C-alpha cells in the first residue's frame, strides 16, 4: 500500500453575483445560490476538490408602457422625453445589484372627442351651417345656421389661442362683404367679430391661420370692380383687424380659397390664382415681423389650388391643379414637382387641401380618375 501524503487538495471559492449576471465557473453557468463542487485528478492520482459557495442576489426590473400626445413633454426619472422610444434608468440596491427601470412611450396624435366643420350651403336659409360630430365622425349635429349676419361659410374652423373656434363667411355682415366669427365649442355661442366691406377688399375665402404670434391671418379675394383682395391680420385679444398687404397684378392677386401656412422660417406662405410675371398666379411669402409681402415663385400655368401645407420635414407642399402636379417649395425660389397626376388609375385634377401627418406622409384627394373616374384619396411620401 502506498499512501501519497498531501496529494489531495480542497479549494473554496465564495462568490456573490446578481441574478442578471451570466456567471460561469469551471466551464459551467450557474444561476441560483448554492454550494457546487468540481473535481480534478492530481498527478499522484488523487482528487483535488473545488467548492463554489455561490450567493445569487436578486436584481429588479420594472417595465412601464404609456402614451403621450405629440407636442407634449414627458418627464421621467430626470429625463425630458419628446419622442417615442424605450428609455432606461438604474439604481443600485443594498445588495449591490441594479434595479433597472424601462419606460416605453408612444407619442400619438390627440384623440378628438368632437369634430367641427362648416357647410357652405344647406340649412333652413340655404346659407350654410356649422356642425359637429363625435370623434368617429358619427352623430352629426347642426350647431349654428348662417343668416344675414354672415352667410355662405367659406373654409373651415381654426382653434384660437383663447379656446374659441374661428371662421369666415363669404357674404353677409354689416357691409355684406362677409365676416369673421367665433363659436365656443363648450357653450356653442356664436359671435360675429368683424364685418368686411363688399366695396373695400371684402369677400374672405379660405380658412384662418393661427400663427406663432397668436394672431389669425386670412385673405379676401375682392372683386374685379372694387379691388383685388388683401391679406389681413385679426388679433383675438383686441378684436382688431388690420390690412397687411394689398394685392396687385404684378405681385399676384385673386387668392380664392387660400389657407395660409407658416413655414419653418416663420414666414406665412400662400398662393394667388392670377397676376404675377405670367398672369397665372404666384406663390408668395409674408413676414409678419417686418410686414413684408413678396412673390417667391411665378407659376406658368393657372388654376392653382390656394392651400400650402407645412410637412414634418420642414418643407412646404402644394397642389397645382392646372398642371396636375403636387409640388414642394423648400425656400430656394423654385418648386420641385413631387408627383404628376397623369395616370387615370391614380387620379387626376387634385383638389382641396393637402394634409400632412407626423409620419411624413401627405394626404389629399383628386376630382377625377380612379377605378370609377370619380376621384381618389391618395398619399404621397415627402
């Protein structure tokens, strides 16, 4: 018998880890507390035994998912959040492990409880009316019928800085040149705010724009005998209307159905139907700080849609109905054709207002074309 003294060994490892660690010992992974052993044979043929005394402390994970409205700011664990995504924060516990907090947030368009709009005709006076529906477009209710105090509601409604909705009528009022009015969505109280003079740059058309200075801007298109129209400013705080630009043939006139848009440069942009270098209308800008009106592009064919839309990419987009084009204006003094409506199946003669969504898509309608030649709803990537 041969006894090899001192040839067997015992080794002890004491380890503390967190349960989200990937702990490996002697080629094996361990995930729970306990005593583990491994054996190796020495040259003398005896075992060396290794012991692992493992303590696995818990780490905590907290997950929260929520929604917010586009344009709002969320404050979470000292972070200011304005965009959809997953955000993380961690704190160390007493046992030395991290508690990890994860917030997944989605910024979405606001959910509308009511939709409000304007009809140019219809109602008991056939002079148009203001209506509302629920957020799904159902349960239409007439809220106000237009009459001699203002009739033929033109364009849509604009939310003012005071919580009221503002709009315009083409005719009626004290001087039969149309009015600016407000309606309270809470009480449904209708109030005429300003009467235009039929003989002095009257006949407002389109939808008012609430600019970043908290004032409303719009256009009148006038008439051939008494004037070519003007761009005006309405201050809801004072009730004062001021004419800011008188239109003319060289710089563009006859802005039918114009809804202005405020660009990323804080200039207001719009379109006229006539005038300019080619007599077929212009794309113009207006600086409300310097009160300066400038034509920035002269169209070479007529029948321009009066609406300009600011998209999520910071560029302005419009429709040139006469040329069957959807175009982009990026401030260079030129327009780029984004799409030509030349295919019957995709629609012809774009009309109405372009709407831009937060995903960078433009939405609109055509008057003709499509499967039944009754027009199409289309979208176009910016």
